[in-house]
C-alpha cells in the first residue's frame, strides 16, 4: 500500500513536471511570435519616431500596447491576456492557452506572461522598422510554429539558450521594477521556468 501511494505521488510529480516543461516550451514559442509580430508591425509602419514612441515608452514595462491594433492605445490586462490566448491557439501553443483558460487565481503569473510577451514585441518593433515590408512579411511567415528562434539582426538561438534568455529578461525586468516599488510577477515566472527545467533534466539540458 505504501509503495502504491508513493508510486502515485511520483507519477503525479512526473506529470506535473512534464506539463510545466510543455508550458515553458509554449512560452518560448509565444515570445517568438510576439517578436515576429513586432517586426512585421514595425516594418509596416516604417516611421522610426512612431515606433520609438511605442517600443521605448517610459512605463517600466507596466503597460501593454500594440503599434497598429487597438488604435495604438494601451490595452487593459484582461484584454491583452485574451490576445495572448488567441495567439497561443493560432500557433498551437495549447498547454499555455489551456493554463490561461482553466487555471484560476493565477493573475500574477499570467500578468508576467503578458509583460514578457510585450517586451519581445517591443524588441521586434525596433528591428522591424529597419527593413521593408516584404522582407518582414517573409520573416514573419517562414516559421509557422515559431519553434525556431532566429533574430532578424544577429544569430539564432537554440531552444535552450532562447528559454534561458527569457528567464534572464524576466529577472532583469523584475529587478528594475522592484527598485521602483512595482512588482508584476516576473520573478515568479523566472522561478517557474528555472524549476521546470531543473526538475526534469540534468542542468539546463532541455531537448
């Protein structure tokens, strides 16, 4: 009986770890999507001044905004989270989508997801405004599942390095916000990423 209970607990732990890995993998893909969407929107706009007003706005990463959608205005958290969920469905990031839809009481965690998505969207805007629309459109469409992580400018990343860079950005934004007395949960998201990987594979080996 004790062995059976222990086995059930171990099985449950393994299932939770596996699910966490899948959510982190989906997070890596949705960040890639937001970056490429930013590239496309920046190229369509073509105006560095307008792009900078959106991408470099001094809000300490506490607001959400698209350059072209929603009239370029700030988007409320719930509304923006709906965009994240919709885009997850679009690219097949179903584990993260389902977590957003069916796990209640996790506003801090999902706020952090929104913040990091917006961060990569801003990065994409700044790179996309430097190229023409056709090049940006080709770049946006060349990776339909958003599982390859090639920057528009510079080299690409394998999935391990890409996820590690997301965790780094989460920690960096958290520390910057903390000094201003703000906390949007980026430390919690970074911890989730770290534990998900560490509890499943040796070190940071992800694939």
